[in-house]
């Protein structure tokens, strides 16, 4: 038997379909595109997913709208359970009850004042933690001494839970605003430092050698080579830092606070006001999503040179 070949029209590749002196097993496909029995579920899943995506595109449904379907369904089931009595109001208030409570809290000024206090704490935490983490990362990434002194200590402290530092911080700083902001500053500085320093150390040494050849000064090296190279890692750290800032705010505002969303929720807990607690939770979630969306927007604008952006 002679070799048989098929030449494809586009690529000109040749695929051997039968070989001399070989025998095929009955019922077994020799095509390179054949799907084995083990791969059939995966292939079917991919086919179904592709059909669903194509159907959504044909209908003109935006991806964001598709993602909202699950949220709307969850809220509808939650409201139904509350209306028919499956959920008691002292256990978990329904969405409509929480919405009414939110409107009342906004009208009497409780929610705006609490929101402003929380935003100030997070603003101070990010405003101080980001530059501290960045400066430490530059010092550790550009200096052997800085790497030995700073990185070794911070890597060790990184594994200590920030919440565990709260008793010691209270002893040092008291129970006022300073201790709350300090906890957020520490929580923000660590992801900024870790991701930025790793990005700096990952810069190709050839760029630094080239900067020496063209005679760049230390400042020009940092501005033209180090900062652009470290920017992706810094932005990853910034996304983590914003998320950690809101998480620590929840904890900080339950420590002898007299204002803020967390204080509003703690006071509602005493009176079993689950509708107010839900308002606080939703407020935290919205603030977190908005801040993360802002960072992602900045990331898309600054990293346009990266593939896939």
C-alpha cells in the first residue's frame, strides 16, 4: 500500500492518512482531530460555551448585563423569602426594608456623616501607605544595603496579621483616630512594597547596562527605566491595597469608634436593627467596587503598551 496524503488549501500542510504496512483497529479513528472518550465532556462543554457566547452576541446583550442576572435573581429570592415570612426581620431584613432604612438614614444625616468619616480614614490610610510602600520598595530594589536592611525585616513582619498588632498599637497610640489610620497605613504599605519591589528586581539587567552605556544619571535611570518597569507590579499592589484598606476599616471602626459606617453598624447590632446593618454592608461593598474600578481604569490607561489591553 502506498502513502496517501491530503494537501490543505490554505496552509499547504500534508497529513498522512494511511501508511504502508500498517493496519488500523476497527472502529478507531486515525484523524488528528479525533476526540477521545476522555476528552468528550471537555469538548462538549467548550462547544456549549461557544454557542452561548455566540447567542449572546447575536442578541446584542452586553457582558455586564449578563453578569447582573445572577445578582437580580439573588435579590429577588431574598425579597421573596422576607415577604413570605421565611426570614424574620430580626434575623435578616429584606432588600426593600433595607432600602427604606437607607433612605431614612440619608435624610436624617446619619449615613452621609458616617460615610464621610469612613472615607477620611481610608483616604489618610491610602495617602500615607502608598508613598511609604513605594519609597521602601525603591530603597530595597535599588540598593544592596536597602535590600538587606529593609526587605529582610519587612518580609518577616509581613506574616504577622495586622489585626494582631491592634493591642500593641492601642498601647502606643491610644484609642483615637490615630490608631485606626495607622492600621490602614500598615495594611496598605505592605502590598505596595511587596509587589513594587518584586517588579523592580525583575527588570532585565540589560536595561540597566544600556543606561550605563548611554550615560543616564541615577535620577534618569529611576525615571526612565525603573519606574516604567515597576509600574505593572505597583498597580497590582494598589488593587490589593485598596481592598485591604476597606477590610481593615471595618475592623478599625469597631474599636471604640464614635463615627463611621462600622460604628453605625455596631450601634444597630445592639438594637437588632438588621436593616441598618445591611445598609452598612452594602455601603462597604459599593465603596470597594468603586475604588477597585477606579484602579482598573487607571491600569488600563497607563498600561496601554501591554498586550491585550
